[in-house]
């Protein structure tokens, strides 16, 4: 079933082609990794989406005084609650092993002090201190952002970790494309212009006038 989902999934097809083109997939994965967080920010600013972005949260797990900075602090537009969020978008890493989230088992290989602290917030948000731009915020839980997420993967992660929600970049992009989000279109056009300028100048061996 998962393989069938991937065959009909434009996001997976974009980043996973065939063994003879894996260099291409590696390059696109690295390029995408440079700006993928900006897509989340644009999505959060779009009307009608589930969350707004407050900035990068710094979390502390008592009694330790060491803090860990995560990717986003998301505020629910439905209930006003705040969630710390971490994004894992490793679309080609380890032979596409993390392209689609299919099970909570995939999270065991992501262990790090920061990610472990993120999971601790998911399990027990009331015992953690969270600051956003220096201001302490009460948090209701944690949100995980992945490149692509299967239905089974979302259910497994929420059940086994206590993570409140699992979002996918694929679904965010689908939302932005569907509503014709101008900020998203302008952002992609800007990146396209920059990349074209880079490759044209590399081919000419000199700087073009902009």
C-alpha cells in the first residue's frame, strides 16, 4: 500500500527517481534543504491554515539549565494554544529512508539532545520551560513536520510519542498551490532567478549585468 501511495505522490516522485539518477536526487535534496523552512513560514502566514508561526523556540528541561533551539513555535488558529515544532525533511538521506514517514520506528534513529528534548515536550509539556524571543510561553505539546507523511505514519507517531500533530511539507505545498498563494509564487520565482543567474554565469565564465 505504501509503495502504491508513493507512486502516485508527486513529492516522492520528484525526489526519488531511479538508481542511475541518484546524483540528481542528492543534488535536489540538498538544494531543497536550503530553503524548505521558508515554505513552512509562508504556509503559516497564509490565511486558513492551521497554525501561525511565532518564531524559533528555545526549550529547557528542568533541572538542566541547558537550552535547545527548535525550528518553530506554532500557534493554533483553532484554540490559540502554542506548540513547539521540529522539522525533519531528509528526502534522500540513507537511500530515501526518511522520505516518507511510515512509522514511529523511524524516529529512533533521529536521537540527539535537541530532538530528545522535543520528544520530552510532547510527552509532558507542563514540565518544560519554553521561550520565544526571550519571553516564556506556555506550550500545549509538540508538532512534527516531515517531508511526506503516510496515514499509518501519522497515526503511529501520535500514538507512540504523544506528539500532537504531524504535518507534511507536501501537504503545505499543495495548500499553497491550490490557493495560488502570491508569496509562495514570488518566493519560487526569486529562487529560480537566482539559480538561473548562477548557472548562466558559470557557463559564460563572467558576471552578467543584472
